[in-house]
C-alpha cells in the first residue's frame, strides 16, 4: 500500500489520465508493440489506463496468434488497422489472420505489401462490405511477366467510405463505383510492365471522386486515346497533382480543370531531339487557373536536370526533366525552356532565379530569348543568378549597353550573384551597370555576391557602395537551399 501511495504521488501521475493516455499517439509507430507492452508493465494504474483505451490496440500485423487475439479483444469496437507483409525477414501468419476475419466489418485501414500471390487471401476473405474503411494501400513486388489484377469482388465492390487509395504493381480497370469520399489517390506502375489506363477511364474515375485533393500518377500517364477534345473534368478541391513518366506529354492535362491554389509537379525522363518542354503544358491554358497569377520563376539548367518552376499566390507548376544527355548540356533545350515562358503573362513576375545558364554573348543579347523575357518583366524586384555567365545578364540590364529604348526591369531592387568561376565575374561591368541605373533613377537597393573563393578584394567589391544602398560580399560553397532540385514532391 505504501508503494502504491508513493507511486500515486509521483510527478508523472499528476498528468490527468485522459491526457496521459494520448501520449502514445505522438510516438513513432516503429516499435509500437514493444512500447505498449512496456507501458502496461509500469504500474497497476498505467496498465488499467492504457488497456482501457481501445484505439491503442487496433493495429494488427498478424504475425503472432496470441498477440492478435489479445489485440482484437482489447480493441473492442475501434476500427482495425491491418498490415499484411511478406518479405525475406518474415511474413504474417495465416492462423493469426483467420482471427481477424470475423471482425472485417470494422476494418478502418488495410495495407498489403509483398509478392502478387498475397492477393489470394484478399479474394478469399475480404469480400464483405467494410463501411469503416478509410485507407487502402496495395504495394506488390515487381513482376515483369505477370501483373495481377485488382480483385473486383474486394469488399463486395463497395469502398464508398474510402479516403486514401494507393495501388502499386497491379493492373486495374478504372473506374470503381462509390468513391465520393476519396481525397488521396496514388497509382504506380513499373515502366514497361503494365499498360496505363486509358484517358477516358481515368477521367471517368476523377468524375466519380469529386473530393480529390492529392493525385499521384507514377508511370501511369495514359497515352493519347479517345476522349473528345471538348471534354473537361473539374477537380475543385485539388491541391497537388504529381505525374512521373518516361516521356513528357500533356494529354491528361488537356482534359482537367485545375483550380486556383493547386500545384502541378511533372517529372519525366527521356533523351533525343524529339523531347520538347512545351509538350508538358496543355494546348489551352484557360483550364489551369493555378497559373493565372505567377509572381516567381525558377529555372535550373543543370548538366542533366532541367527544371522550370512557376509559382505564385494562385498555385504553381513545376516541370522537372532528366534529359539523359550524358555530361553534355544542350543549348537548344535551354532555349526551348525560355521560349515556353512566352505563353505566360510575365508582367507580374517579381522574382526570377536562373541556375547554370550561359546565354548569348553580350553583343548578341538583344536578339536572345533572355532579353525578350526580361523586357516583359516590368515588376521584377529580385534577380538571382547562380553559377551563370553574369556578364551577359549585366550587359542586358545596363541602359548604356543594350540597344532598347527602355530600361530593362525598371523596378529591379535586388541582385544576387552566386559565382563559381573566376572568369564569370566582372566587377567593372557590375559597377558600370549600377552607376548607369543610378543616374537614370532606377537605383539598386541591394547587391549580394556569394563566391566560392576570393575572386577580388573586398575593397574593390565595395566600389558598388557608391551606387547601391547595400552591398554584401561573402565566401560560401553552398547554393541556396530553396534552389536545389528536390528529390520528391515533399520538397515543395
């Protein structure tokens, strides 16, 4: 009794029980079973508290018969989360899975990972309605010779409560019925193994799921097929659409109405002269409201990766291509990217970032697409050049050097240069440009120079101080974090 009273007065037990029981929700799911067992062995009070919270015991991996029996008993009426995996390290136990089948009616989440033969257990037992099912994920191993088909009899063909659906490594005859609550859809195939669904079927599927917010199609972009050109499917709640394919094409985008605020992420891999950046954009931009107000452009011209990112308060478009040209960059492809900007209203652009681009020589800059684009950016405030040939851009911005009748980017306030090569940095040209703009009442507010080594003395750099309000010169080897090519959509 003394030990019990001493335990009751411990500081940790001053936390109200209804709060203490919620703490496991914020722990890492890895090793959750061991953590729950540990919690129930701390003391009698904790054991009663955590066993009485049924939702803590609703996750079943069906690897142990006795554990599965105890979890089902303690979960009471809470929705079950079943995870079935087959791998080299282990697999679920059929006897344990049999214990869960009588409770399928309260299934809330189902995850299936492993070889294709795992679907046999689904078609045997998961055929009754599951009114509580919110999440379904099927991720089957790569099988080039035989791709299994999604079982149509699964859950009696009714998944009306589903919120999240993720399918990988199997074929499917879209659409299904009763998907009015679906918000997240991910469809993934292995390149060259499974034929993607026809455009018409995919559009029918989207029409049957009007609440979709997040769509991911990996190697599942349909080839040009049979929908009439005038067909347009609205996705009013869409927040992000991510597509990955071997070739870049916009058949699907031509038939989707993208709302304001949504982001489009298009990734492709190809090589050869037939690759065109314009193929990533719909023929008619009127149905893409998220590009109605673009205020920032980010262009990356790396050796292999080319990317075009448009963003603003109405949403954005991110096109990322692995061009597969070895270590040789193609100026013609870079020019195509710049020409693709002509399709947008550039008068509202406030930020422009360009990485690893070498434009035309200064004496030819007036005929280049770079010059034409800069000419349209009347509202440009910040220009960032990362490892570019800065001399050409400085020539273009210098009222004395260019032959235009107007000052390019009259509202330009901030110029940021990330300099890698010594012969790409021309301080005298920069001072001349700043001086000319100062005389014509378009004075720069800030110039920042970030270099990999000591390219010139700090005393020379601060010659700019006479014509620029603020000058910063620093040695660094890291490009800005926000300009790096993201590895996946999470870096948005």
